[in-house]
C-alpha cells in the first residue's frame, strides 16, 4: 500500500518547529510548491563547509529515506542547489546552521 504523504508546506512547518525546539537556526531560502514540492536540506557547519540532503526512493526497502547527496565547501553546495532549482521550480530549500552537523533528519517522524 502506498505511504500517506504530507503536503510539503506541512512537513516544512513541522521540521522548522522541531529545529527551533532544538535551538538549531533554520531558514526557508526557497519556497516550493505547497502541496507536492520536493524538499532539500542544506546544513552549514559555519566553517565554510556544508552538507546537502534530500529524500530518495529506496526500492529495496520501499521507503523514502533522507540521503546525503553532497558535502564540501559551501559555495559548491550552493551551486548544486541553484542547479537543482533550475530543474525543479517546485523545489523547497531549507538551510540550517549547525556547527556539529545535526539535522534531525534521522529522528522518528521526519522520514
């Protein structure tokens, strides 16, 4: 049976709230489609480096886990997000600032 999916804006709102409760600064830097927009999460570690995450379908487990798709200098990550936004006008981008790289994407309920 297909997994029930939240509207993108509902998931983003809940994620931002969970980050705020953990004192992790977060910003929506690109507002995608409210209903079905894809979501990417950039985590800046405030040392000039960043990671980039997105959900991808895993056919073996029939789930959509968060997958680390890039890590490196922040300008390189920004270039990737700009390119992705050019392909997908419905894309959301959430940027968080976390010195230790904590994203909370591995927490229950965020998958």
